[in-house]
């Protein structure tokens, strides 16, 4: 049975292939080729990927990323499609779902929404609930750098406090849109913002996310 992570993986690979290696993405300074290399390094070179979180390993991460960026684009796409190596922990279904569902959803939208003719994608209710559960769980971490109070709210009224403080900005939208907003893609997220204009201006330009 297909999982959410597997579905998003294949969709990401298809979008990267269709966009081409020089296509822009929502990841600042990254082309589609850079994004593809990032995904492959994250799954296949954990020794280098750790540099995203561990400062002393950053140079190693950048060096390995540069090596993978030089690989043929078609090879990178195929490595994404086929998934992690056989002995990789990411090969376990439960870990794949836990670690990759949000990762691949965000990067899929990074490719889609950087194109001028993108249209909203309607998510099925089950997947939307999965994304909301992840948003609730990670809200405090994603919103820790918010300069004002930040509340994420679904249209049905369910809320998650991402940052305590005053004044408060309330961001209302579907789960996928809230997740994009909280991951620092504020400009691309289709949401409604409530709060003082100055506070809204500060939160829409803040460096939210990981």
C-alpha cells in the first residue's frame, strides 16, 4: 500500500523532472538541481546531511552537496524515485512516513509554487489531517523565532500556538498552507492573517521554520 511519503516522493520526482534542472524553487538561491541534490544527500549521505543541524559539519555538507550537484540531473531524479539505499533507516515504512511526509510535501510545493502558472492543489482530507497533526506537533519549534505571538488556525477552528507573546497574529488556512507558512514560505502560503498591521508585517518577513 502506498504511503503519504511515497506518494509525495514520486510527485516531487515528477515535478523536478518536468521543471528541468535550472527551474527556480522557493528555497532561496536553489534551482531544481540544487533541491534534487539536497534530497539525495539527505537520504544517502547522513554523515553530510547532519551539517544542516550541526555547525562543525556544515563544510562537509556543503562539499558533498557540491559533488552531488555535479551529477547528471536525470541520475538525481532516479535516485529520488527509487528511494534510500536498502540498508538505510529511511527504508523502514514507519520512519519514512515520520521523516519524509512533511519533507517531501514542502519540497514538492517548493517546486510547484515557484512556477508562474501554478494552481492550488486540493489535498484529500486524510492527508490534510496528517499534515495538521504534524503542524500541531512541530508548531512551537517552527515558530520559535517569531517576533510576535503566533497562532495557526484551521478553518474549522482547531488551533496551534506556535509562539506565545503579544501582539498576536492569527494565521488561518488549510493544513498544508499553514505548514508552508510555518516553514518559512510565508509569501507562497494561501492564508488569512489577523492582527495589528505592524505585527503582521513582522511575522510575514520573519525567518520561521527549521
